[in-house]
C-alpha cells in the first residue's frame, strides 16, 4: 500500500456510501449479500423489462466506460446498452434508484468496469473521484461500497480554491481519470492537487490498482516541468494550475493538460505526458511559451485523439503570434485561442497543425475564446464526390461551430477564415461551455440558454440548421449530452440541466427526435430530485445512469 493512498476499511455501519430509496420502493427490496467490506445495501429486484431483454443485469457483462465521454474521440456514445430503451425510460418505470455518498464534490465523470474480480467475487464496479482527494469504488448493482482511498499525503489537505470560484471550496481531483485494463485487472490514472501545512502546493499523478485502490509501485509522481522559451525557459508552477480537462491515455502515454484559476496569476498552456508503465515524464509542450494565458480547460472535456495518434484540443484566450513563419506557424510558438492538433514523436510533442480565426485577438480580449468547449473527432466521412474526409468539430464562447479538416486545419489569415473546412454562424443561440456528442451521422450541441440541438452530417458537411431540438432551454453552463444505444437501435440522448439553487434535472430524449422527451427527473415530484453540479457529464452503463453531484453520485435506472 502506498503511503499516500491508505485504503479505508468499510464496515457497513461506518461507510458514507448509502442507498437512497423512497418508502414505496423499500418494500420491494430483497436481502443483500455480505461482501468482504461488510453488509451490502439491499439488492434490487430489477424491472422485468431489464430481466427479459438483457438477462440478469447484475450478472458480469462487458460494459465499460474507461475514459471521459466513452472513447478517445470523445463521442459520448455507449453502443452496448441493452437494458435502457425508449420504450421503458418513462417516469412510471424509470427514476432514481440510489445515491453513492462521497466526501466531496464529484466534478469528474464516473467510470465503469464490468466483470472485475475483487476479493474472490466478480463485480460490476463504478468509480467516483472527489474534490476532497478521494477515490471510491462501488458495486454498480447493489451500490455497496467496495473501497475508498485518500490520495492526500501526510499533513496535507486539498488545495484551497486559489481565490477563484470555478472549483470551490476545495480543489482535489477535478479531472476525469482514465483506466487501463490489463487482463482481469487494471490501473486508474488520476491527478490530485493538495497543499501542506507550510502552504506548499502539489500536483501529483497517481496510478492505483482498480481492484484494491492501492498505489502502483512508483506512484505517485510529482508533476514538474520546464519548457524552452526566448528567455531561456519557463517553469510549471503547481499552485497556478488545476487539472480541469480529463486525462487522455494514448499509445502508452497519459496526457495531462492544465487550466488556470479563473484568469488569475502568471500562467500559460501546458501539456505534459507520462509513461503509463513507468510514470516517467515522456514529453512536454507549452502552447504559449513566450506569451501569457492560453489555459486548457474545455469545461472538463478531455483532449480528443484520432486513430493515427494525433491529439486535438481547444485552447483558451491567450497570446497568439500574428507574425507567421514560411509554414504558416506563429514565429514564437504562441497559439492562444486556437483549435490545435498535437503530434507526439517520442520525446517530442509538437503543434502539427492549427486553426485560428481572423479576429482572434479581439476574441481573446473580450473573453470570447474557444477554450470553453471540447473538441470531438468525427469518424471518416464521404463527401459528395466520394472523397474520404477526416474532420473534427469544436465550439466556444463566440457561438460559432468550427469544423476542421484534420489534415489541413486552415491555420491563420488576418482577413478571413476561408482556410477552415466549415464555419457555421447563428446555429447556436449562446456560448458553449460543454462538449458535443456524436451518434448516427448527427452532432448534438447544448449551448447556454439554448435548446439541445441535433445537427445532421450530410456528405461530410455539418448541417447549418438543426433537424430537431428540445423544448427545454439549458441555462449556464448549457449541457454536455451522452448517448446510449444498442448498436444503432434504441438510442437515447441524456442531458443534465441546471435550474439554479443547486437543483438539477436529468433529461432523456429520443435521439432521432429531440422534440420527443422520454423522461425528466422533475416529472415525479421530489422522487427523483438531486442537487446539480457544474459541468457534469452523465455516464450510462448496464441499465444505469450515473450523475455527479455536490455530495456524491446519483444513480438512475429502471424501477423495481
């Protein structure tokens, strides 16, 4: 057991994770089984529709969500959902079935591994990380706690909020971790921020065993970095940053990307990669090394990647060198407010291509930058001539949707944006502080004070007008949709709405027609109520929907 990750024994009477059920549902529960950690909460009698279609939902199966928004492309689609269908997701049959209590805010998307051997039993497991620097593993079916680990060092606490209300009152584990499976077990990689009693701040990359919560040998490592600039070098200062964007595991490297605390302090745009095997630093890039700002936060989304190993992200307001070299790149390597393509080559991580709008300086000054949205890599598409197009899509605070050709992104022209593959104005009614999703040749966007909208892709072009939209309009920060489907059938779009005073609403829509709402959590009065948390992304696996909240994870599913 690593000294920074003592696993806490979980007797049932001492555990903080509990199952929330209404009195009506409690009558339909049966006795639970005893686990190595104590008495499990009662086991649910699953809805007959779930038992009919998918067999026993609590039986081990292949469902897994190992990274933010389901895959490295960040599509947000789970195409292996055999239990939840548009026929059964309705208020009479679907709702809140439990609550996984934690010791702090759950800003990171929960992750899921099925068929995991723990203590001689095979379980479906959901993982949650908190701003109190804790990680939890729960049985995804009984909702029983399995283990809880604290990543704080001796005499350490989570960081304070650094005078920025974006993540408050404490900063611990903010970014969604990533899991690497290896046979019957696996590792979870995550970044934790803390400070000691002397006021020193730390950012550490941890690797923990998902079956036990124990630190892997060599874990954690303290994140330190330098990068050359015109003055010699710039140095990563852990107190000036938080790891807001989800981790990316790509070709054996864990990539961390760094955000500022609001726009405070002296910061730039860092990307730092570590070997998943050894936790040794592999590569470092600063995308504004001779300028300022250019944080990478994307409202909690993660850098996206394509099948060739290239990485895509949206950088926030910051220095952009309008003076270009002969290849069209900024002469000092400053790429603030840009749609970036990064290419790893061993120890080198470089900007291989980019797009920046002609009025980028004004957008950065007005805080209308791209950095508030997430990038999505689209599958290969055929245009009208039959040519294969490799595209990515992103949007930020200026309300435009940008579609880039991943092989020729468009770079920078001070007079026009004609170099970009496609730029769509007026499709969104508000700024984007969220991540789009993709399913069945459709891109789904949920901007601020706007409906969730479905934009079709026809002959490798994104439609300028939505084919359907929700009746509900989503207040700040808009919504990041997730999609469940059984291959191409029974597709549902899930979205969380913030309604102020920490109130949240989970919506479910027919993916083919967003005007057809299947369910929302306000339909049953207070039965399905929960407290909303900012920038949360719903995770769907094996008949359950998991939503991070201020105090834990809300669990929705088919009612007994």
